[in-house]
C-alpha cells in the first residue's frame, strides 16, 4: 500500500504544483492590472513594483490554494480513471475511500496551512501593502482619496465624494465631509457640489477649497437649550488640514483595519466597535429628542385642564399666533429632517464597518475550509468524468470555483449591507457546496454517473414505442 500511496501522491502533487503556480501568477497579474491606474504615471520605481507583487502574491495565496486543490484532484483521479488504472486498483480490492486517503490527509494539512496564511501571513501582507500605498500617496495627498466611499486616511476628517478628475486628480464632485478635528464626534458636517485639493510637495498642510455648499453643526450640550444646531450656506469655503502625521513613513503596526487583524485581535476589537455603534445611535436619538423639545410635552390631569379651551389646539390662538406656531413647527420639522439626512450616511458607514469586522471574523474560518470542501467535489468528479489533462478538468474546475467564489462574495456583500447576518453571509458558499460534495462523493462511491440519463429517457422511449405500435396497427386495419 505504501507504493500505491506514493504513486497517488505523485500523481496529485505534480498537477497541484503546476496549477498552483499558474493560478497564483494569474491572480497576481489581475491584482496588478486593477492597481494599474493607481500606480501608472506616478513616478513609482521598480522597488515598489517588486514589493507590491511580493505582498500581492502572499495575499492571493489563500485563493490560489483551493483552486489548485480542486483542479489537481479532478486531474489526478481523472487520469487514473481514463487510463483504467482506477479500474485495476478497484479489481485488486482497493476502494475509493482507501485510494484517496493520502490525498485527504494532504488536503487537511493544506486547509490548516490556508488557515495559518489567512490568520498570519495574509494580515501581515495586507498591512504592508496598505503601507506601500500610503507611503506613495503621502507625496500627493489627493491620491489617498478614493471616490464612492468614506476616506479616513486624512487625519481629523472623513471625506466622501462621487468623482475625482483633473490632470493631478485634485478636483472633486458632490463632496460630503465629517469634521472630526475637534475630537467631539461628527458634530460638523459640510457638503459641497465641487472642490479642489491644493498641496505643495513637502508641505505639512493641505488646502481643500469647497464651492457652493452647506455647513451644519450640532452645538455642545451646554448651549443646546439656546441653539441646538446651526446651518449656513457658502459660495466658497476653505479648509486647512494638517497632514504632518500623514506625511511620515507608515509602519504596519499603525495601520488598523479588519484585513490586518488576526482572529484574536478581531475578537477583541468587535465588542468596542459594537459598543461605539450603540452609543452613537443612542446619542443621535437623544439629540433628536432635544431638538424636538419633546421634554416640554407632558400630560395634564383632567382637573387642571382649562374647560374654556377648544378641542382644536390652533383654534385657541388668533391668526397671527397660528402663523407663528405653524412656521416654527415647519422650521423644526425641516431641521429634524436635515439632521436625519446628514446623519444617515454616517450611520450606514458605521454599521458597514461593524459588519465588515464581523464578516471578516467568520469568513476567515469558513474560507480556510474551502480546500477540504473543493477536494470532496474534485476527487469524486474526476473519477466520474474519467478525463485527465487540462481540458475538461480545467473547464469544470473554473466553473465550480466561480460558483463558490461568487456565492462567497455575494454572501459577504449581503452581510456588509445588513441584509443577512455575518455568520450566514460568511458560510453561505459552504452551505451550498457541502451538499453538492456529498452528492458527488456518494455517486462516485457507488460507481455511478452524475445523472443516470437512462432513467429519464426510458419513459419517453416507451411512450414513442406505444405510439408507433398503435399507428402501425391502425395502418394494418385500414389496409384490410
């Protein structure tokens, strides 16, 4: 049996190493192509490119391993079946379970290696790669801003905009800014239709010139009774941002993201993020309560109600007083609606951040089992199709992994948008693939095809035979 195990492992490892390197190369080139717009024409040297490729290779390795396991398992078992070696082995009394035992042990080890990569190497490489980006963008702060999402790299500000354009990519459209420079939370909100980033090389300051916008501020608690909030419009407004802390070399320990934290660190970080999110919601609700003057509304006992008052509240005032009351009510309602609109985007942002941390925690565990799940799909599938090489196995492997990766990405996106829980979103691909793997393993163990076409064709064949017999009988009777 040792000779057989060595032969099976050799038949498996040869295509595994080849497919792993090919898939790794393709994924690295894909990442380089996606990052081409960010690094092309920015004066980046060859050292940066090599470092970028090295860290990218470490990042995509957990994705390349499952593809290599799937493809090599289909090829190895397919080659054995195609060359009738599998039939000879079975005739010697060796079952499929015994045949794939060394491959199963190897796949379990690869799953463990994949988990270590996701938990240690992936986080290290992700931090290093983010550091490379930030060290490049420090030369041109405008490069640090990405359209379509909140940018938190600029210290003291959360900036979001729809479009970035211009020769130096320093012109912005539809800007939303949360001013956190006073460390009092997101009390200041600034919106503008257009903006321009002005910065000089080596300067510790960056100017952000905003045009045609609005300014909103929640005041501190001590002044909330007199003026809870204030709003203003402007034609041009300039913000001077200190980027001295942003201009130094970035170390990996200073980069804190859900992608750069290990499972233990994610587990320790999640409670504080959840607490911060709950406190934010409570604070917004309390602020809305104060702005609406709801504390002044209370029920009078029937004995204290003036019997002369009319049932309609406004009917107790003259026309001028009614106008003032309605105007004040409309103003407060508009103010409350504006507050809700201005805070809604940031609330969704904080909820998305919490969801990303939770999803990353569960996905690290779920994705580390992808090697094992895809092996139980590839091994029985190879013995069923009885084809080796890079032809049909490559097509099947790509189709299966696309389904697996798509469902995994789809589940994560649903979890990040709060459509499903983080646990379900991370495991949805495994929930779909495990029954399919069980079905294929059962069919291969019983030496059956994926589908028995004869079972479906037999009733149709019988029906046509009956119709043909009846037609022949009718034709004979008509001749007589």
